C-alpha cells in the first residue's frame, strides 16, 4: 500500500473531503427534521459523527494513494488515464520513435528496455527489414526534413517531430509510430521544452487527421530515457499534465465512441497523483 504519493494534508484531498461533508450534512439535516435525538445522547452522537468523519477522511486518503485509473472529460472528449500495458489496448496504439524512425535495437541507438525497443523486438524480431520497407515507402507528405549524411550509425533521413506513420498487421492490430525524440551526435535522445511542446501540438494535429473515430492509446511521452534539456528532474506527473494541457488547447477532439487513453507503466503509477488531475479536470 502507498501512502506517500498524496500527503494527508493535500489540498485536493481536503477539497474532496469537504464535498463529502457537504453531502453528509445535507442528509443529516433532512434526517433531523423527522427524528429527534434525546439530550442525553446528543454528545455521543456528536462524538460518533466525528469518528465517522475521521474514518471517511482516512478512506479518501487511502483511495487517493492507491487509485490506478481515472476518467476525465476535456472539451467533450473522454480521457482515460490508467496503469496498464499499452499493447493490450484497443484500436490505435502509439509508439514513440526518434526523428529518424530508427529500428536498430542494439542498446546504442534504441534500448531494448524502451517501449520503442520492446515494440520492435515483439513484432519484428526477425523481420525488421519489413518495418524499414514500410517506413521507406510510407507517404510522409511534407514531413521529411533533410538527409543527415554525417550520421555514422542508424538511418540518415530526418523527419519533423510529431510526424506519424500508420502500421496495420494482418490481424488488424494497428499502431501509430511517431517521430518524438531528437538525437544528438552521440545518439542520445534529447529535447528542449519548446521542442517537446512543438511535438505535442504537431502530434495531436496528425492524430486528428487519421484517427477516423477510433480510440487512441498513448504512453506518457518523455517518461523513458529521453532527456528534456534544463528539465532533467521533470516528473511523469508533470509530463502528463503538459500532455493534457496541449490536448485541451489543440483542435483534436475524439467523437463518440472513440476516446483517448493515456497508459502509465505499472511501475510508475505510484509516482503520479491521479487525484490532483481528477480534481483539476479542465483546469489543467
């Protein structure tokens, strides 16, 4: 059990408790209109009510620290935020690549432990050339930038961050591959905060163009090994809030029955205060 994610004096926790008190007070007021408590029992009833409030507060605190999923509404779109495995989600599943759409999983260009590496090894372990051919032939419209001839390892064709590439398997499982991280001369994934925001705005716009009323599941972008320049200590919760904020200000809106799901790795969910996000909702 986790009890340190949401502090016992957390502002949103107190706000939720006060709302609960308001409901209980209304019910108690109605009951007292029909039932009278004898004077000799009023003090006991008062103490009993205090004990009930303490139990309720502790329960809300416990739940806030152990909540694994929430649903919020952003400008008419249902957004699910939950712990889970992105590969088990329905419809489109988004996998972040680098700006070259590299596919070389060698723990130098792509880490085998990253979502990108897991995807390639899971679906293209012995046929990565099939994925390379698909990317090479894909219609990227105006999203190709330039060819980096000085790059010693990996692909040389560079793409705008936020560019997407659709891939559909024969079993109808569908993925959206997106150019997320930029690579420095040492093949380290890195972005500045303005570039991170640029990626998200471009990404939501691209999703709006292709989703065709199907649900889309995404990870928390930047949660892995990608470094955000001058924000090396930025948390998954902060990245999640930025994602939600950019989604709200974008033109992307999912029409029913489609929705957006943000999948958080099970090992990281205990570091994300979902109560704060649930209470903030459109205030993000």
